[in-house]
C-alpha cells in the first residue's frame, strides 16, 4: 500500500495513491477515519455557511430546481450543448444524462493550507469534465469517467460524513456539470445538520449566468486561471477559445460574491476567493499577463496559488511545447513578476515542489 504524506502530496499523487487503495466511493473515508490527524471535530459554532439562510427560506431548493431544469436543454457550462440530459442524453462532458457519477470522497491534505487546516478538506471528486485538457493528470476520472453512480441522497450523505470526520469544508472538484445535483444534495444535507463552508473548485471556465445563481450559496471559490490566450485554450483544452474571456468574467463575479480570502485565527479559511494558476512550459499559459490582469482588477491581497507541478500527462507528449515539466527559472520568473506587481498574498510552495 503506498504511503500518503498528508502535508505535501500533490493532488495527482494523492489520487493515484487513493485509487490503488480503494475503488469504491465510501471506502477512502472509512480507511482514513482512524488517522490520528482526523480526531472527530465539530463545525465552528460561530460560523454559518452562506447556503443555510437560503435553505431556510426555500430559495436553495428553488435554485437547485432551476439548475436542474437547465439540463433539459443543457447550458450548465459554456459548451451549451443543448442536449436533453433529463432524457438521458450526454453532451460534451459525457456526464450520463442527469445521472451523477462520483469518483471518490475523502479528507484531502494536498490542497491549500487554509483549506486543509488540521483535519483536511472534505473533497468530493466528480467524474467527467467539460473542459477536457490534453494534459489532464486525472484523465481516467475526467475523461474516461471512472467512478460510481450515486443518488442525490448518497451525495448528501457523503457531505454529512465528511463533516462527521471533522473536515473543515466541503470541496467540490470539477462541479460544473453536476451543479444542479450539488445544490439538491446541499439542500437535503442542510436540513440534516450540515454547516460546513463549501468550496467550488472549478476550472474557472463558467457561464456568468450560472455563477450568479450560486451567489449566497458558495462560501469559497477556488477557480483556476489556466490560459491568457484563447488560441492556447482552444489548442490544449478542446476548443475552449472563450476560456480567458469567460474566466475573467467569472472570477470578477466570484470576488464580488465572497471577497478576499482571509483565514481565521486558526489559519482555516471559511470564505473568500483563491485563484490557482499552473505555470506551464514555454510560457504556454501566459502567466505574467494573467498576473498583470489580477493586479489591475482585483485587490493586491487576493490569494493566488502559483503552482509548479505541471507534468506532461495524457496526450501532452503529442505537443512539443508542453511535453516537459517547467524549470526552476520559469517558475521563479513568474513569482518575481507577481511580486513586482505588488501582489502580496502568494502561495508559492512550487519552489519546494521543483526542488524535489
Ligand atoms: S454541462 Fe455537459 S452537457 Fe451541459 S453544456 Fe456543459 S458539456 Fe454540455
């Protein structure tokens, strides 16, 4: 059995490890609950997640229904396939109609420190993806759809289980094509005592119309900002040329909804925006321009995770421009630019990753 290193493993390594331990959704939590790091915890009594107020008024259920109905001619994401998922049709993301597929759920210790705290981020990995990047490290989950079909009740039970295990938040990974399912399950779980903040962990490529429906529901937004140029997004993310433009709009709205990420005294975050940027070889991502835009349009103290762990995976070796890891110099240049722009809240653990 592979050894997990709770504070330093990357998502890829964590997924690889966990997938070899267990193929079913419930076992990882069962496996990890005896870890000493997971002494049972209770949610902070002084904190109320955003969605509880909307749950009490019935609006959370209404918004869930509205997103659900969107699947009748699906426009949950910028692909806008307009297939009838309610009748079992699949669009670009390959989600099987309106059925829900979850790859795994468990406390995760490889996310940003303010999300992990001492007891982990309660991560739920959804299968399938609407972006389908050629370099995806989790392609077996996102492209092949590895996972198990679950009901809305199952999803609500997972949320409550992660709370029981003491996780600091619920972290929905690749949620976009299942946003309706998530809201329905959230409404159920809220009625059964759920009170963890939720993390919307997205590629960033979102329709503004959908993000505005999450206002007052999501506590922490965790979007990627992958590419500055539409041409690069189109080439490496299955024709998603609108990625830069739509991601900029989505990130501005996310910031408007939840503000700056300011962890509490215990270092754990309950509300705010964290932007992830993965530095790619040969400046494929346009890192410096992305940082410049952030510096000009968002507060300088915006939390930015500058990630170094790009590794050629899946079809990346078919593209010479991205067929290698980045160098220390490439990473250092991006960090220097961020500092030069006056950005003050940088997560730059990539320096450590590149030294491994
Ligand atoms: S969520 Fe899936 S089916 Fe719906 S628009 Fe996006 S890619 Fe198409």
